[in-house]
């Protein structure tokens, strides 16, 4: 009788662990909800294309829809705790689609769904209140795939 109780308890425990892992993995199709936040310092690889790893099947945790790094005006150092906003119109006009906090390492990221439609316009507000605006629209959130390599770094003046 005792062996059957132990076996039953082990079976229940194994099933609950399986369900727990299954739920974590199946959340958002296997994606994990993640967004950068002010002062957080868990991010890494400033200036690199985050989506090289943070994608479905990639080595990074979470599948980022928008990610990048913000620098100071000279581009010599990261600019922590700025704010990135995505709008449907240029220069901060139209509808605000998404607000993303820049963490303490100067990186910003989110796994939230973002509908880029025919393009979104980006603003970056630094901690001093200065706003940088991107003149052209974007249809992908892989910010560091262009900025810092072929185009100037993202700046929070």
C-alpha cells in the first residue's frame, strides 16, 4: 500500500512539474513576456543587433519585437533611463503605439506585439527632457541592425 502511495505522489509531482513547464513554454507561442525598465541592469551587448539571438529559435531569452541601444549625444557612452516611443505620425504625431523604457545599461527591448503597419516613427526622450526624432518611418524593430553600423547611433540628446 505504501509503495502505491509513494508512486502516486511521484506521478502527481511529475505531472505538476510538466504542466508548469508546459505553461511557461506555451505562453505566447513559446515566447516570454519581457520589457526593459528604468534602472534595470540585466541587459547586455549594447550596440549589437538584439534580434540576432532574441528571436524564435534563437539563443536569447524572449523574442524581441523592438530592441536597441540609446547613446548620449556624442555617441561615446550609453544613455540610461531614456524613453523610446513609437507613433503612427512623424515628429511624435498621430497615435502613440508603444512606449518602451530604456534600462540602466542604455538598452531597450520588448516582446510585446507591435503592429508596424506601413511604418512607425520613433522618438527618444532623454532624462533631461530633450527629444530626438527619427525622420523616416520604420517597419522593423531591429534598431541596432542599422544604427551603429551604417547609420549613426540612436541618441538621446
